[in-house]
C-alpha cells in the first residue's frame, strides 16, 4: 500500500459535476459534500464542469492522476457515452471505477393536456393511431429521455417524431402549449406540472409503482411487458485510484446514503436513495450499457 493510500485524504477532495448549478447532479453533489467532508476529515469542494451532456466532467475524472478527484455522473456518462460518440477520449468501461449509485428515479410518461384519452392503454392506442402526426420532446439526442422513448416506440409501434430541446424545462413548455404530445420526464419535474393541471401523467417506467409518485401506474402495470428504465446519478473515480482508497470511498458513501436526513433530501428532490456499490454497480453499468447499445443500434441513433 502506498503512503498516499495509507494517509488519504491529505488535501481537499473535489467532486466534479458535469452539469451547472441547480441541476439534479449538482444538487446530489452538494447533498453529499458536507457529510463526506466530516467522514474524510478534509474539505469537499463541488466543481461544476458542464458540457457535452456531462461527458466533459467524466473525461476530467477519467484522466485525473489525482487521488482526490471524484465524479458525480449520470447514466450516459458511465454507460453509452462512447457508443453514441466514438470520438470521445475516455472509455467508461476502462477509465472509470464505479463507486456507488447514489440515487435513482423512473421516468414519467407525460402527455399534453390537450390529448384526450383515458388511461395508459388508451393513450398508447391514440399515439399509435396518430403516427408521425405526434411528436415527443427530449433534452437532446442520446439522453435517457430520448433513448427511453425510442425503446417505447420499438415496443409499442408508436411513430411520434423526436424534437430535441435545450433542456427539460423547454420540453415542459412545449407539452403545456400543445406543441408536443408526449415526453419522458423526471418525476421531480413532472409531478408539480401534473398537479397544476399543465400536464397529464400516463405512467412510470419502473417495473412497479414508485414511492416518488405512488399514484402513477407503471407502464408494465398497464400491459407494457418488459419495459423498465431508470435514471440514476452515481459517483465514480479514475480507474487508476488505488484499491484501498476505492474501499474507503465506498464505505463513506454507503454510510452517508444510509442517513435518514440525506435520504429525505434526495426524496424531496425526486430521487430514491439506493447506495448500490462495488460489484453490483459494475454489473448494473454493464447491463445498462448492453440494453441501451441495442436501442442505439436498432434505431440508428447518432450524435450530430
């Protein structure tokens, strides 16, 4: 064991986030920062490095030779980033060591209020009948909202046309105005709009109802078999990080995620704390990569 691993951390730890202040990954990083600092005995600094759907931050983490750098990343950064864009200079499978999934959430299939249908089955029937006359919005090509909708289209025969926006707030505006007919949105964003009558909730993409939005049925419950999709935020480190430091971080993150205060904060923001770490997370990354790669290939999805 190196002297650095024995005495780690010897200086402040930085949490590199791939999105700007106020984003969900930024919120997760800031929830973790204070308790992590207390456990490690060093300051924990959140560093926002937005761009390329979080891949700029992931690249910084992957190439870091500093044992005090940790990334707070989303699904795509750790799974299909290189599948979508072979030119990116890091390989999620080789250059990152997964530490822990911090939290997860299903997506909510939402509809414009002008779409008059009853229940999930009626909505899917109407969407099939509309063909390319309907459109769906996402925060960009290759996002989980985009890949999830293409998976839904493949499973149901829906023909809705993709309209990428700058972000999910713009997607909500498009739905509320009737410019779009459907979208997959995070529950923390969808539920307030549904409660206000600005959007309609059709169902969630988890296998069962989610405690985040317990009144929404799952799409599997509505008869759509083998359809399951989650968004998640995770911590990862450079693959070069010594194993003793990886274990120390795994233990610290597991302890933090067990905290009722942290779990409550994440829940209020629309996430369920899970704390999947070690081998279980590596298996999850591989499984999600395989499933999403299949959708990318079968639907011909490419970053422009």
